[in-house]
């Protein structure tokens, strides 16, 4: 591990702090859907997702096979499918997906 120079602090920590600020300050809306019958959630990383945009599905949870990355023709991740979402996602996110108006009103 590289020791920080005296008086300059830890450069890795400074960079992480600035990345965290970048994400929280831009406030990019997260577009999600949830199918309670299938207990499946979908997080759109490109929205709206054009018809036939998904060219390849890559499972990334080999133990359970419950999560998939959807890739476009250029290999970019355009969405994330999570099966068994009720057990795998934070309850606040599921509430917001199910009842967005109620969740937003409750946060005021």
C-alpha cells in the first residue's frame, strides 16, 4: 500500500469521497419496475429501453441464478433483472417501486 504524502491526506479516500458526492449531487432518477406475481424487479440503466435493445442476458449470480445483466449490441449494461426481489432488495426500494407516490409523500 502506498503511504500518503505528509499533509496531503489519503488520495484514495479523497477520490472516493468526490465520487460519492458526484452520484448524490447529480440525483439521476432510478427507473424500476416490480412484478409482485413473479417477485421480479427490473432496474433500467438506459431508459426508455428501445424494443429489442437487449441482445444478451448474462447471469451474474451463479449460486442462485437469480440476477441477470441485460446487455445491448455494444456490450453495455442496459438493465438489471432481480428475481426473488422481495428477499434481495432493500424494503424501502421495494415500497418506492410498488407505491411511488406514497413513498415520495412519506419522505417530505
